[in-house]
C-alpha cells in the first residue's frame, strides 16, 4: 500500500510554504536515507532541488554490485502562486517521487530493504510561472531543462523512471497512469515487457502505454513541439529511460488546481516501488541490450539527438 505516503506528501506540498526543507523533515525518522538540497535561482524565480538516496543491502553504497534505479519527479512547479491558489496538477510527478522514497524508507524499517540503491530526485517550487502551450497552458519552471537534468539525473542511475503529469494533450485519453516506450541515447525502443507485466500486476488491469515521437526525446528549447518534458531526462544519460505519465481522459492544464487525483498518484508510486524491487534484484530490464547494440551496429549512434 502506497496511499498513506502519497497523502502525506500531497498534504505537505499543498502549501505556499512548501520547500526542500519540507522534504527533509519528512525523512527525519529514517536515518539510513540521505538527502541533498540545492537551492537554484533563475531568471523566473527559484526552486529547491532534492535528491533522496535509499541504500540497498547489496548496492554500490554497500560495496555490492546490485543495479541502481533512478526515479525522477519531473515538473515545472507544484504551485503557480500568485496566479493560482493551491497545488497544481503539474505537481503530481514530485509527489510521486517523494512518496516512492517514503515508501522505500518505511519498508527498510520493516526489514524489507531492497538489494540495490534507489536514487530519487525532483524539485519543489510553490510559485512557478506558467507559459502558453497547445491545447492548454503548461507550467513553466524557474530554471531550464538542462539545469533540472544536472540536479536530477546522475551517472549512478542504471535505469530511470521519469514520472510526470501528462494531462494537457488529446493523444492520451486514460485516467490513471501510462508508460512510454524505452528511450536510450536517441533510440525509441519497444515498450519493455517487464514493465508491462509489473504495470498489469500492480493495477489489476491491462497495461496502458502512450506514443512518443522523435521530437519528445530532443532537448527543450530547440523550436520543435514536445508532448511535455517527461522524456527530457533521456537527453542527459546513457541509461534507458521510461516515462510514467499521470494522465486523465479529459484535457487538463498543468496549472489547474483541484486536478490531482491521489489514488492515481498512489498507483504510480506502487508501480515505481515494484519496479525498484525487481530492477535492483535483476528480474526486470528496461530494454533488450543485445537488440539495442544490433540497432547501433546497423544504423549508427543517435546520441546526437540528445544535444540541442
């Protein structure tokens, strides 16, 4: 069950005073978990980047070889004050990432440590700007995508789940969450069978996936249309990246308030926790490594798509 942790983070973030310190306070009872906080000021304001590391009992931090999972909560901001009052829809990714960390930390106290380390990163900004986008306005961010990636994507991550609100479009008409194909260094690969299996297990329903395009895996600011920023972590790593989209049947602006659904976020958290269990013990892969190598041998590297 991940609803308790989701509600805890939801309430903490639904505040004009929410900050990185809010996240640190939530983990005060978990001394094994390490958290870093970095305040960044940009032309459009400031935000607090937080990185939470939940160590595994056989991960690199313990001197072992178990793989490390990265979980990125991608968003512009959790609030759009003073334009909007309250938590905005765009905050779902941050809630999910921190709630996942809380669940993993609690599991450790119950004797259920994972084999590998899990690194979770996001940022907390209760007063982010908004910007025009079709079909509905998006949340903007005080800092650009490259700055976000510098603080949220680290080389220790062997695979990355990027969780993001993806409601401001007309191509994903499902309430709950959906997963993307795997992206690795410019290649859009097939949807990972293991992630489909885990999604169906945790939701009790058939898996839901969503389409992405070459545009979506290129850097923001290059003048082409992007569905949203969910795959932007893929431009900053050689690891495979999968988007986990919090979605709705209707078109909902990222700056909309009263538009987050706690049970849907909790489902995404449950999925992320189960992926963390399996990936760090080697029973889940994000891509077929041999097939990827074959593509590169046949058609060359597409890593230039990671650059603007």
